[in-house]
């Protein structure tokens, strides 16, 4: 069979086209393989490059060092009290055992001796870092310090003729300004008297007002923590009127009128801060942690309290750690 000239030209063109497509496909495949190899090499190089090692211990050490330097500077004329170790003193009667720490000169652990938790353990109503009593004071020129950041000097435990027990913690600067915390526990009482004494008060506070912080963490005591949380209330007496707020999932409240006391009341127990001459005003924020924390509520109150005129002054307060039983509270 013969082919005419046009047929032969057609076959030639088809062959040329097929050859061209083959060449182009081979070239594309080569480029694709080269690009894939390049990307793979880049990824491998990135993975091979070791990530910087984070030294968490060193970072924590630096943060602690910086925080310590900040607190030392803030301590002003009371800088020697920024260094020290915790020393403990104990007040105890038939109802309650209170362990005080020299760090901040405050109660650290409170055990109610007549009660146990649902699993038979000692009922410790206050313990741990989330509990604090502190206040700002003028520690020097243009600086203020938190009392809870300082190591107070513990005094000797005193026992009165009536069986009452007292402990004190103090700090003083070279000019004679001083602060003293005096705690007294009477026999058969849950109430703890707390007198805050100042010498040179007119130089330690501004405008006769002390800004006090009271933090408390209410631990789980009963077996059913969900039900126990439902029984918790933030209680207070403002402008001579009693009221309370259920914590829910968390919240806050401001007090613009004089406040006699404020309390975190659990199902059967309460932690209460009382100002004998009343707090001027304040606010409280509370949170309800997850059940796994074994805490029914944590509260942080900031309260303004008046400081009497004069140099040597006493600010009388009380702290109640005990059962929320009306017959006990009314005593």
C-alpha cells in the first residue's frame, strides 16, 4: 500500500509531537524530583537544627532573684527584714491550735481540735500559700512594702493570769519607727485577738488609711464537695446590716460603706476578719476551683482601715476560725 505525500508529512508531524511531549514530560519529571529533593533537604536541615534548650530551673532562679531584688528595694529602711528564715510560734487551747510564722508575722496553720474531716483527718481550716494577711506601709522615701514579704522578729510567748496566751512579731528601722503584731488567744475561745501596733504611724501610713489584704482558701471538709460548695457563702456586715452572697462559679463585690466584718462561711465552719473600729470600705474577689483542687472557694479581700491620729497607735482587730454555730458565734 502506498502513501501520498500529505500522509507521510502527517506521520512525521505526529512523531515529532510525540517526541516533544516525551522530552517535556521527562524535563518536568526531572524538575519535580529536584524540587521535591530541595524541599526534603530543607525540612531535614530544619529538623536537624537543634531547638534551643530551655533551662527552666535557671529561668525560675532568675525570676526569684529579680523578685527578691524588687522586694529588697521596696523594703526601704526595713531592708534587713527581707532576709531570714521562717520561725514558728504556737497558741493553743482546748478548741483550736494556731501556728504562726515570722514571715509576715501572721497565722499560717489553724486546726480545729474538736472536729475531723469526712475521712477522719485533723480539720485544718487554714494552711498553705493561698492564705495571707498583709498590708502596705511606707518603708522609706517614695517606697512601700508589703508586710507579708518581711521576716518579723518573734517575741516570747506570754501566758496571762487568766490562762490567755499571747505572741508578738515586730520590725523596726534605725529611726525608731516600728510595727508590732500582737495575737492573744483566750481559754475556751475560737476568737483570736489581733492588735496591730505602730510607732511613728504618721510616717508609716498615708492619710491615716491602711490598705489591708486578707486572702483565705476554704478547704474541702465534707465528703460531697459539690454539695459543700452549694453551702458556701461570702458573709458580711456593711452599714450595720448583715448580708451574704453565694459564690456560684466566682464573682466580686465592692463595699462603699463601713464594714464590721467579712467572712468566708463553709457548710459548718467559717473564717472571719473583724475590725473593731470598722473597715472604711473595700472589695472582695472570689473563685471556685475545680473539684480536683479540694477547695470549695478561695477569696481575696482588699480593705481600707482607719489609722488613729498620732505617732503611737493601735488598730484592734479579731480573727475567727471556728464552727459557724450560732450558739458559738453569739458568745
